[in-house]
């Protein structure tokens, strides 16, 4: 048998070792670069959590004002999410992801001009508009390169960018704020926004030069390697005849809305954690922005390891539901114990459990809707699920901020996050296994 068999319809499958070599090659070509993009994206999205440590005091923001401003990002994100992903489907990931990264980098840098609650709200809204479509666009992009039974590991590794951005970004943000505070008349938080915006613009240019939209356009693949990928993707799509095939049918499909509910529950926990992590760590008694950054990195480091292990295991077993239910419930337990802990070590340990549970849910979740969505239905459906789910990014920080103002502590907010994770786990439990286990 030769590898050329992959190019002939109906021919025997190419050797397994050649298939593995092909996907290993594709993985190392694409996934580390996409991770870099998402590390930058996530850092620019959530570094406002560190800016809060100085900005709120200097500009007179209450906890509620900060929570609302952090969440307004997701209103802009929601409004432009579906159109952005449909445009990406038509013009290609290379051009559109480059556009997204360059515009969000410019807007993120402009945060140094924020001087009131109103300007804070406006800039967060514009940042959401600019970044809309990036994350679901990457999820859609992976469906053009990896079949369903390989995708959970790929998405888990890609989304380990979230904890990686916390591991390196939190100490970096704290250091910039301490080291540059007052330089040239700018506060530390202003320098942080400016410095951390530069990589988004530079990598946005690199996206245009580096990415290929699909395997058939990749000059770094041989014809036989392209054929392996195209054959597997074609086979992957054969079982999706019941996928919605237009934007209108996506909006009428109850499965899409049910997936949106599940994702909303998980994203509530995710952004409750990432936006408030510096504040939660500071509340345990840690002093100094750099020290807060270092301690905040511990839960993200633990989460990065758990995400990759469970993503790999879910693909190996081709089982999706229990690989989601388990982390969601562990995350809920982590939030509850961390909220009641009086010892810093115990609080950080259970914040690590919460981080591992919450951040593992997001990549493994996408194995559910991509199991039945294809084509235009996938472009619109993934975007709709992500945009509705990310409204939790608006609700979560706002509710936690309001509860913190009301009660004077973070415990009530963490209990609310735990409750939403339980709701998400229950919804996954009632999802038919035959629909998602591929």
C-alpha cells in the first residue's frame, strides 16, 4: 500500500503511521502559532483585572463600575460575533484573523487614554467589537484541518493559552505596573495597556504571512498529506446531514440554543475566575502587584496540565459528556471551598481546583456542537453559541462586583459561580451521548 492511496476515492486507507505523521506535522505547524495568538488575545482581554488594582483607585471606580466595564466588552463581542464568523468563512481565516488582531491591538493600546467610567465603558465595548469572531473563528478553522476524533486534544492545547496567559501575563502585568508607574507622567496601568498591545499588532501581521486557509493551499504539505486531511474531513462531514445549512436554520435549531445554555454556564465560571483572580488573591492577604501576579499564576499552571490530559483522554476514549461533567463539578467544589477558606495556602489550592475545572470545560465543550454542525451551519452556529455563551462574560463580572459591593466580600459571588457550573453539568448530563460522542 502506498500513501498515494489517500488520493484515490474509495481506495484503501493510507498506512496509519503516515496518517499520524501528517497530523503531527499539521499540529506543530498550526497549533503553537494559534496558541500564541490566543495568549495575546486573552491577555489583552483580561489584563483589565490587573489594571483595576491601580486604575479603580486613581479614577474612583467602585467594584460595580469595574464589573460593568469588564463585562461591557461582551456586548460588543455579542453584536458582531455571528457576522464576523460568517465573513471569516467567506474570505478565509488568514485575512480575517489578521484584521481582528491588528484592530484589537490598536484599541487595547488606546486604553491609556481612559479617564472616566464613561470612557472605560466605551473602550471596553469597542475592544469587544474588534475581537468578535476571533475565538469561534479559530474553532471553525480547526474543523478544516482536524477530524472530530482529533479535535478535543487540539482545542484543549490551543485553549491552554488561557492559563499560559495567566502564568506569564499576570506576573508581567504586575511587574509593568510597579516598574513603570509614574514614568513619563503615565500610571503603571497605562503603561501596561500600551506595552501589552504591541504584540497583538505584530502577530496580526504575522498571521497574514503565515496561515493557510485550508490544506489544499498549504505549500508545506505534500499532495499525499493534503489528500489524507481532505479525505478525513470529508468523512467527518458525512454524518452531519442534519446540520443546519443556513443562518436562519441555525437560529431555529433547538440544539444550538441548548448548547448556548451549557456554554453560558461554563463561561460564567471562566470569566468570574479570570477577571477577579487578582482581587481574589489579594483578598487572601498577598501584598504587592508582582507578588499577586506570581501567586495568581499557580492556579493557571495547574489548569494547563489538566486541560491537556483530559483533552487527550476524551479523544482517546471518544467520550465527551463525563469529561465535561467531572471538571464542572470539581470547579464548583473549588469555588465553594476557596470562598470559605481562611488560610492562604488552602484558598490558593482550591482556586487551582476551580481553575482546572472551569478552564477544562471550555475546550472540551466544543466537541459537542462541532459533532453535528458543518459548513455555513458550523460558521454561524459556532459563532452564535460563542456569542450567547460569552454574554456570561458581561453578567459574571458585573454580578460578582455588585455582590462584593453589597456584602463586602467575594464569597457570595463564588457561590454563584459554583451554582452555574452545576447547572452546566446537569445540562451536559441530559445531552444524548449518541449526538456528541464521536
